[in-house]
C-alpha cells in the first residue's frame, strides 16, 4: 500500500521504516527540512538501536522515501498516518496544535476518499475533532474516514517492539476501514484488536497509566522496605512470579521519565477532570513519581549534611538506557538540586551529553568515560542502567573515588559485592551498606 506517515519522531520514523520493511511503499513527511535532508542521506536524526541500518536498507530497496513537500507526500497517498507529537501544555492537557496543523495541511492536498489514521497519543474524542477539521476543508464528495491506531513501542527497543508487539489496536467507525488498516499489518502476524474509535484512544492512555501505576506502586513498596528492613529486589521477584501480576515493570528506581508516561498520565488526569471525575489513583501515581525523583538527592543530603563544595559524579543522564532521550529524566532534577546546593557536578552518559550540555553549559563538567568521571569524586549517583555503567568494576570505583560512596537509583550492584569492596552504598528499597 502507498502510505504517507506524517511526523518523523520515534513513533513515525520507526513505524514508517518497519512498514517499508514489510513491503509497503512509504513516504515519511516532516515539516522539519533539516531532518528530512538528514534522512535522505540515510542518517537517523534519533538514536535508536538498529534504526539507521533499517532506514538505509529500505531507502536502497526503493520502498522508503522522505519528503518535506506536502504536495509530493499527500496527493497520491492511499492512506495517511499521523504520528506528530502531542506534548503537554502547562496545565497538563495534551497540546494538539501539531496535529491540527497537520490535519489542515493534509486537507489542502487530498483529492480523493482517504483513511486518515491517528497514531499519536491523543485524548478521547480527538479523532472525531481531527476528522471534522479535514472534512470541513475538502469538497463534500470526498469522504474522510478516521481510524485510531495507537502505538505501544518503547524507545530503545522500538524496532523489536514493532515486529513483536503484544497487539495492534485499531479503532474505526466502519468494519471496512478497520479491515483495511488491519491488512497493512497482516505480514506481522500479530493479534489485532478491533474497537470503536474512542475505546482505542482510551486503550493507549489506560495502558500507559497502568504501567506507570505499577512503577509508582513498586517504588512505594521499596520506600517502605527501606524503613522496615526488607529488600525490594527479593520482594519484586516474589511478587512478580504471580502470573496475575507479572514480572515486568516491577523494578523500583528513581521514578519514570521519558516523553510518554509523564505526559500521558497528566493528560488522562486532565481529561478525567474535564469530565468531572476525580481519578484518585492517577493523581497518586503523579505525586509518588515526583517525590521519587528527588529521593537520591535527599539521601545524599542526609548522609553529608551539606553538599556545598562536594565533588559529585552523575553516571547516566537519559530517562532509561539505549536512548538519547533526556525528557523528564531524573538526572535533570538531580543536577539542578545539586547545583542549588553548591555541589560540583561531573557527568557521564554514553550518548546524551551534548543534549545536557545545551541545558547546563559550563555549570557542570563532562567526562569522556565513567572511569574518568569517578576520579576524585566524593559521591557518585547512578541514574541510568546503561550496560557500560552496570559493568563498571567496583574495584575501579573504590580506587578512583576519594571516598567510595554510591547513590544508586537503579540497583545495579549487589549488596554483598559493594560490602566486599568497602563501598558505602545507598540504593532503592534495600538496606544501606555502611
Ligand atoms: C512507554 C511504554 O512502555 C510504551 O509501551 C509506549 O508506547 C510509550 O511509552 C509511548 O507511549 O510512546 P518508553 O517511554 O519508551 O515507553 O519507556 P519504558 O521502557 O516504558 O520506560 C519508561 C520509564 O519507566 C523509564 O524511565 C524507566 O526507567 C521506568 N521504569 C520502567 C521503571 O522505573 N521501572 C520499571 O520496572 C520499568
């Protein structure tokens, strides 16, 4: 099928490339000309393992093209997927301005009946609204059919998730439209859930909110474990073996970040308020996550009394490993906290340092390796569980730091090992190693 995907962020670019890989003729459209010219050279503007190679392969096969020209992108498309960003407004609601702008641009170009699929995460009712924006602007004989097809891929494992997802959700008003979009995914042989449009929109918010709830819940249990002398890793393992609960998303840590969970739970909370519903659990998920992000900072403050002048090191800046995304990452809050206290901050991350440099400039120092970042440090904070951070030798930490004290937000090391090396070790939901 000849498909145009609007928006070359994580969702649009990965979806477009994977749909090309399974045989469709894809044009990825973006208003950002710089991004499109990079992509035309086969360079991925985002860091996502395996994506660069897959883009190149599909450019070479002739199935994947990139364009910032709306005439070229839309006029011959048989189907249009919209995957533009829906960031949060100040009040927590979803900002739909990119989506509306895309809808207007699409309306200006289409000359025949078409299915417009919204992949972006959008509040319930948005497909109808976007459908009206397009329909109002095209001649009355052209029929616009809207389909909601939310995306469930994760950054860092986006390609794997696309090919091996748990399900594909397709919300449509007519069986025919749902079937047509289902056919696009047929080669993936994944379970397809057909729903009405509003339910499909809700499935996305409910899924992300439930996963966020799981994380905040286990973080609360972890905080309680610390107080009552239990070990969250053992507790999570024991709880997760219950099939009804499941092992996934039970890793306690410094809270969830990224471009999805924080924005989506705020948007759902906002939506609930609009409909006069007090979504108590969701508000707690938000509150717990806010508090969790500062946890390590307060542990350090309690340990040292004052952090003024302390040489601190931060290992890991991204909201999770295998991505260059720092949106809503705990690192940004902790760096800010440490600077306000007058600490000296050195950071290391395998990929995200240029992005963090743009935010903090010369207020902090950037190391070329985790080993270098640890030299003469008085406190080390582990904020992202990158393989190369998890595999640092504890002996190295002991030898390089002035006094080996680790505040680990990802429980990367065993308590026994840190004890063996005489490292003071604060982690999440586990006893402190003194
Ligand atoms: C999340 C969802 O997992 C995807 O299904 C969804 O498609 C995506 O949002 C989206 O809406 O676009 P993503 O934000 O890429 O994906 O990352 P996750 O792997 O879900 O991790 C989110 C955050 O939760 C990270 O900060 C991670 O460190 C944290 N987390 C995750 C924990 O603290 N503990 C866990 O057990 C799992």
